[in-house]
C-alpha cells in the first residue's frame, strides 16, 4: 500500500477570506461588549432593588438608564 504522506506545505488549501474574518471578529467583539453591558446593568439594577426600598419599577428604570448610557459610551 502507498503511504499517505504529503511533501507539500500545510497551507495549500483555499485562500483565507479576510473580509469575512474581519466581519466575524467585529460581530464577536460587539456581542461581547454589549453582553457584558447587559450583565453589568442587570447586576446594578438587582443590587438597587434588593438593597434599597425603592422598588421594582425604580430598578427597572435604573436598568434602562444604565443600558442607554452604556450603549452611548460603547459606540
């Protein structure tokens, strides 16, 4: 039987689609940024709800304010 060894370099496949790579990476970075923002805003609103007597509606308003301010700052 013949051996299945190759003497050519490993990189002989299709060329890299750098445009698609850049778009995918930008999407990943944006999802990570805004996912982190959502998590932090949720934690701040929950802490505000549990440790103050302000109530649920106030915590919800705080969550919305943190999300809007964070989105503005991350743009």
